[in-house]
């Protein structure tokens, strides 16, 4: 395959992944509201892209995911959306530059982790199925931990007040969120990543 053809193919695939992220953003499937929080399917295309294309493409799609997170928090805010958008004030709590870090940095790292881990496992003679499953599970887990950890780092007190829990109970609350949100997100990511890596990797020679 010529370099030009390869570039066109990559741009086409990247455009498709970006379109999927946008479709998820504007439909109820992207951000599933659970009380003051949102579970998400937006991480899945990022993981798939990182595995079947490259780590850098996965990181770029993670950036897109992060930007959609800011847009979602701004346009359809919940009581905790100040942690994801510097452009809104909810219940007296104003988001700031740290909100962009919470919303964007873990999403970029999601693509980086998924892509590097997938290729590392392949080099260690893991099958594509096992590599896809492990990379999706680990990347999703670390992504959730990073998001919640940054919220605690930057917004522990206002976040606790917004959701109506004592500061001392915030860690326990976040632990519950970690389990209830992360486990379904891991299962979905693993199943979809396995299926799409099997289907797309041979076509893309990955």
C-alpha cells in the first residue's frame, strides 16, 4: 500500500471515529446520567482507535472525547458539572482551568494507555483477543480513577457540598461511584474492543 493511500485510509478512519464521538455526544448514549454523575460510552471509540490505528490517533480521539466532555458539561449541566467546565457556575461553584484538566487530560491518556498496552502485549506474544481485552479493561479502569482522582485533587470541598455529603465521606462516595460506573464501562469496552479489533485489525494491518 502506497504512503498516500495509507494516509487517506487513516484520515478516513479518523474522521469516522470523530463522527462516532459526535454522534454519541448528541444522543443519550454518550453520557448516561446517574444522579449527579454520568456514566459514559465515549471512552470506547478512543480505546478501539488506539488499538486498531495507533497510539497517537487514540490520543487525538481522546482529546476529542475531552472536548465533548466540556461541551456536555456546559450545555447540559448537572450539579457537579463545574468540575468539567470552566464556563459555568452551579450552586455558587465556578469551574476553572482545573476543570479542563479534569475533562481532557485523562481522556488523552486513555488513548495513550490503551494503545501502548495493546502493542506491548502483542510483543509479549499475547493474542489479539487477549491484548484487546486487557488493554480495554486496564485503560478504562485507569481512566475512571484519573477522573475521580483529579476531581478530589482540585474540587474536593465544593464537590462534596454539591452532592450533599460530608468532606470525610467523599472518598467512600467516590469508591462507590468507582465500582458502580467503572464495572459496566469496563465490560462494554472489553466486549466491543475485542469484536472490533478482530474485525478491523486485519483490514488495517494492525
